[in-house]
C-alpha cells in the first residue's frame, strides 16, 4: 500500500499546478483584451468572394458534397470552417471573429508551450523559463501587425495553417530524442496535410523542424541529424512533391494571368518587402490593408541593395549565434524560412500583405525576451531583472493599445478603406472598395468625390472610374450627367485598348443611362424616343462586342418594347430559333420578351432552353422564377430562385422575391432569413426594410419592426407606407 502524501506535499503540488496554469490563463485574457473590439468588424475585401459569394459556404456544400479529393485540396479546411460559421450564425460576423480569435489564442498557447520547451534547453531556472515563454507568446498575441490575420475573416487561412504548423512542430519538439523516427514523421505529416487545408505556406514545416534539430538537438552537427534519417526520409519525398506543386503548377498558373512579376523581378522586390516586414515587427506603424508596392527590376532599383544588406546581415548574425545564442539564431532563421513561400522567387500578384507575417512571427517572437534581457543588462546593470520586467510589461501594454486602436479602424468599413486610400493613393482597388462601401450605405454623394479622386490619382484606371461615376450619377437621379461620364469612359476604354469585355460593359452602362434619361420626368415625348433609340443602339453595340452577355440583351428587349417594336423583335427572335433551335440568346431573348408582355405560360419552354447555358444563369433562373410566380406555381418558382442564389448568393433581388413567396406560404421565418440576408448586401434598400418591418409587426415584434421602419424613414422621411405602419404599431 503506497504511503499517504503529507498535507504539506499536497498543498505544494496544488500550488505548483496552479502556478503552471497561470501563464496560459494570462495569455488567454491578454489575447481577449487585445481583440475585444474586433468581433463586430464587417466583412471586407476578399470576404465577398470567400464567404458571401461562396455557394459552398452559403449552402453547406462542403458538408453535403464531401469527397476525399476535395478535402485534400488546398484551403479546403478553411472553407469548411466558414461553412460551419454560416450554419451556426448565417452572415452574422460575430461568430466568424470569435472563431478567428479562438484560433489565434490557441496558436499563442502553442507558442508558449513550445517556447518553454526550447528555453529549458538554454536556461536552468524554471521560473525564468516560464516567464520568458509567456513574454514570447504575449508578444505574438498582442502585436498590432497580427490584426490583419485575426480581424480580417478571410485571413483565417493563416490562423489554420499556423495552428497545424505549430502542432506538427510541437510533436517533434516534445518527442524524446531517442524516439524520433517513422511514427513521429507520420504524426507530423498528418499535421502537414491538415495544414494544407488552411494554406500552402505550411510546406516549410520540415525545414523549421530541421532548424530546431540542428540548433538544439544535433548542436550544429549535420552528422547527428543523419542518424534520424527515418524521420526525414518521408519529408524529402513530400518536399519534392510540394516543390512540383508550387513551381510547376502554381507559378505557371499565376504567370498565365499576366498579373505577376517575372521570378527574378519578384525576388528583387521581395528584398524591399522583407525589409518592410522587419520594420513592421520592430515598429508597427503605418499598417495598411492594401500596400501600393512597386516592383523592382534591377539590383540598383531604389531600396534593393540596402534591403539585401540588411537581410544578409541578419543571416550572418543568426549563423554566428548558432552556438552561443541558439534562440536568437532560431528566431532569425525561422522568420526567413516561414516567409520563403511568399517572399522568394514564386511570384504572387500582391507582393506584400501583413497577414503573411503571422507564421514568421510565431518563431521570431521567441527572441523577444532575450532582446529585452540584453537591453535591460546594458541600461540597468545590477538592476537587470527589475528593468527587464518593467520594460517587457511597458512594451506589451504599448503593443496591446496599438492592436486595440488598429481594430477600431477595422470596425468600420468606410474608416478602414479611407485609411487604405490615404496610404495607397495611386492604387485602384482601395478606391473601388471605398466607393462600394459608400454605395452600400446609400451615400452616393460621398462616393462621387472618391471616384473623381481615383480617376485623378490612378490614370491607368481612368476608364473604370469614369464608368463608376456614370453609375453613381444614375443612382443619384442625374442621368444626363451619367451619359456624359459613360461616353467619356467608352472613349477612354477605346483609347487605352481595354478588353472587349470592358468595352461591352461600358456600352451596356451607357445604354442604361440613356434609358434612365428616357424614364426621367423631365424628358419630353420627342426627347424620350431619342433617348430610347440611343439606348437601343448602345445595347446592340454591347452585344456585338460580347454576344454571350445577356445583360445588354435584357436591356435591349426593354428598350425595343418601350419603342413599340415588340412585335417585330418577337418575329425576328422566332426566325432565329427556327434556324437554330439551341441558340441561347434567341431563346432567352424570346422568353424575356414574352414575360415582359405578361405571356408567362408561353415564356416557360424558352426559359428552360436558356437554362442549359452556364453563363449568367442567375439572371435566367431569376426571370424564369418570376414567370412561374406570376402563374402561381409557387414551389417551382421558389426552386428557381434558390437556383439563382446558388449561382450568386449575393443576388439580393432574388432573395427579396423569394421572401415574398415564403410570405404567401405563411413561412415567415424563411422570409425573414431571406430579407435579413438581402439587407446584408443592400442595407439601405427601403423595400427590404419595409417588408421585414411588416413581418415583424405581424409577429408582434414591435421593437424590431420600428428599427427597420426608422431606417426607411431615414432614407425617405415622407415614405407613406412606413409612416402608416409606424402609426399603426405605435398604437398597439
């Protein structure tokens, strides 16, 4: 029978356990404090494509259509997590941010436990080891440069990849030296494969393990590393396959787009990028979601040689420190190894993003306590320990405040994109994002100056900005001014030899502006017919430039019908179908015309023919659904609207019409879901807000109804329906 432990021993054991749990608890709290104000940051930038327009996310296809091949593809796990978020909370951003923060905190804890193991190899005092590991993990958790990885939802790819990267690394670090072999390799390989489901950058994991082995186990002896050949053999094969994937597949695919630098120019540019990354780690000021970073084409390009000297100096310092200060060497080499997939010779269209620093910082942060120790030793002498603690705490407080302030920028889409425009004034993408943000808020008057500034500062995108200005003037009820901007855009597109697709697009927009002029109350009879003829001509030219686009075809049918030419157009379309029965444009054109003429039953077979075409199918499904609804075929109409939404989940008009059908079925919960999703895309839409308010009022949810009605009245204080409804529910 084992002897009983004395009460003193039990208390000591409990105290030791509590002390061991204290650093992880502090790190969880610290990470939560740094990101407490990030959970309501809106979807921005790539979130539109990766989440909002991603049918696999919105309809759960990643669950229902699971396949091994699909799961093993890159970033598959990322989209599964997005689908999970949507299943739990729809388009509510809070759930997405909470999961991002959870992964970030988990990564911080992995950094802590891994750092503690590493520091035990160079320090004997357990208290110092624990404190230094906590400082390293805290630096990783609260550094402001991490905000792009944590607060930007689509950057979850970095969080996931880093989680499996650190997990695989920890497997090796915590495995006893004598037990490192094939089974350890299998465990690390499993983490490697799962990490590919997050992002391809996990490919450098074997190199990071080799670095650790060289510095901390083999003590700088390559011969000692060779004794673990059973472990490394599997990764030699994996490295060969990964290199083939990255070089033979990715590089060829990216270069085919014509949007990337040549590998040698990309390498030269990345020297300056890495120097910028290093500056951001040391001084995280001037953070920017979308840098305007010009490419370098020679060694004498500005900034290239100084950046190369800085990088070579750090590599030299790392090599010199490999025995005396292996943690410093480890941090330096980890930084460059983790950056290598995106900052070497493999060209990527965007040469710099802050989220690419996330994984490099997971290893680089381990140098933080030792650098603070060195600074404290120089500055404080005999009072080194006290100075170290004070310096570290002050720096972490400053970094935490910087992170909180940066998250405040992320919390407002307009504020974030205005910040990007100010910092990258000669790049088109930030202007487009800011214009779209203002349009979503119904603030067209604020979007117009942004578009004009973009046309002035980004000459190469002038045609695009002029086209955007035309759209904005149409929305602001100034169609004559819109016509002028669209004409300028078309002329500029021809001068700049823009793509055929853009020229067709600009002509279609010009036609829409002429239609708006024709429908304006200020336009008289003769002026209206002239505007309609101009619109018809623009739509015809657009179709000639891009025959596969049905948007100008839809508009051409509307213009021709308004000119009283419906009969002639119908006859012409029927002749074309008689000659070629599977002609998409003719079949869809006839279906759309018959639907406009309210001959819905006749239109159905032609809609069915048109649906066989893959391009712009959401518009075909939408109009087909509309015709079915008019014939009171509710279930079939619902199915077609759902097919339209599967093609484009951001199609807000389809959601609104679908909500109306659910209301007819008295399925109010489904109607509410569709209207709420529609308002995510178009929050200033009066019809969407009013209809949602009507449902809430019917359900007795007065406070929620009033909230939507207030939005309607903010847009139009004289809206009769909203005023009537708010008076009615106000009496209840």
